[in-house]
């Protein structure tokens, strides 16, 4: 899994103009079961996404489809981790069929 930290590098009016496309992108990744959660950072300087993949190559391919990435309005920091303890409600994200 990966935690992705987005940091806005452009003014919020540029972010807001891309927000509808970014939301569509997020919804697509949720439909593919790649995103577990996402949201704004507080204060509003970027966002956070928990990504359900064990491949850095796949992660890069996913992130390159984000309108924020395409239009270079955000920088991305990725943190790979292996979940070793988790609430049983999250088993479906951890155990591969």
C-alpha cells in the first residue's frame, strides 16, 4: 500500500478549476478498488490518498492520470508501507484473493 501526500504548488483558484475533473479521477480509482480513502489536508495545502496497490509502477501509472498531475498543480510524495496490523473491517483491502 501507499500513502500519497499531495502538496499544491499553484494558487487555489487553479486547483478549484480542476476540481471537477480531479473528483471524476478519484471516483474512477475508487470504482477500480485502488483508492481506500482520500481527502484535503488541513489547512488546505494539498491532499492525502491511501492507495491499494503493492506495485510502485502501478502507483505511478495511476497518479499520472490525475488532472492535478497532468496540469502540474501539485507535487506528490509517496510512502510505501506494509500493513501488519489492521481493524478486521479492512481485511478485504489486505488479503488478496
